[in-house]
């Protein structure tokens, strides 16, 4: 982030009456500990426009000629609305392009890194925005949930459904499709769920340009990464699921985010 000059505008996480700024006031490890200790599902809130204005104005004061703000899927968060309002507020001070990543977690990260590298190489604001939009169209995110507990807490399934699912060891599969987290099926065991993710990667292996494994406190992440490494040429980078997906997905979630050539 520092090397490429990326600036982050974090979301907020609320549990009960307490609100935290993601990664600044609450680490990923602390977030998962909160999830373990509370029956209430944490909620997330988009940054206020003022948080974006502060970053845009700081960029201008540091000599930037423009800013490309690449944000969480507009279908999943109001972040894009805050960024667009902030862009209008600083019009005349600095030019800002807001790009909907249409994705989350390290899918968003891959798009941001590619855009930042282009900026460092001398691309202008319009070229960078086009690169980000193109990256969004080529980004895939698939994941396997380990538990139905957070879906129960969030009211997406009833207690009976959660209990039955746990008894049957059902592992829901999800993917980000057209900017929305959609169900992609289910498996009866974790090993089968992970095999499903491996097969997804195999289907795209020849065209994958970069790939990440994302997980939420998973003990088996190293062995899963080894499997993925044996399939693809690019080095597999590993990161933690953040609160936006994690609040609903739950501990034990593991997934892949990758970009294809087309």
C-alpha cells in the first residue's frame, strides 16, 4: 500500500452500541473474537463523505493531479455514494474518478493494485479508471462457508435450518456475480467444498493472471494454498477475509479471488 501510494478509506463496524473503524480501531483478529463472543451479528457501515473528502484533499496537497477511487461493489455497500458525493464536493480542487469494483475483499485489492501500478508507471486519471473498470470485469471471487451460524444471526435462515445444516455438515458456496454475493450451491463436507473451489480454479487456470486465497481463521489454509499453487502459474497470495464479507460468512470461510486475461 505504502509503496504504491494507495490510500484507504475504511468502513466502520458496529456491534451493539459500539462503533469501530476497520483495521484502525479493530484488527481482523479482534473482529473474529467479537464474532465468537457475541450472538449479535456485527454490522458494517459505509464511510461518511467527509472521510473521502479528507483523503482527496490530502492527495491534492501532496501534489496529485487526480484521484481514482475504487470502491466496494455498489450493490453491497453505500460506499460508492459517499465517494461520489465527496468527488462533487472537491470539484475544482482535484479531479476524482469513482469506479465501482463490483466485488469485495481481495478481489477489490487486485483491482486497486493493478490501477496503482499503472499510476506509478505514468498513466493519467482516465487511463487508470479504465484499467480499474476493465479489471472489475475480469475479477472472480468464490468462497466456501464453514458454518451457517452467521447466516442464522443475520436472519437469513431460521434456527431450525441452522441446526439441521450443522447436523448435516452443509457447507454453503457463494460467489460474487455482477456485484452481488450469490449462492453457488452447497456441499456436505468441508473437503468437498474445498474441492469445489479447486475445480473452479482449474476451469480458469490457463487464463489466470493473479490469484489470492482469502480465509477467516482457517487452520487448513496452508494445505489449500498448496493445492492451488499446483494448478496455477502466478504466485498465490494469502489474505484475511474482512468484515464486509466476514460478518455474514463467518469463521472458517475460505475462498479464492482471481483475475483472468479476458
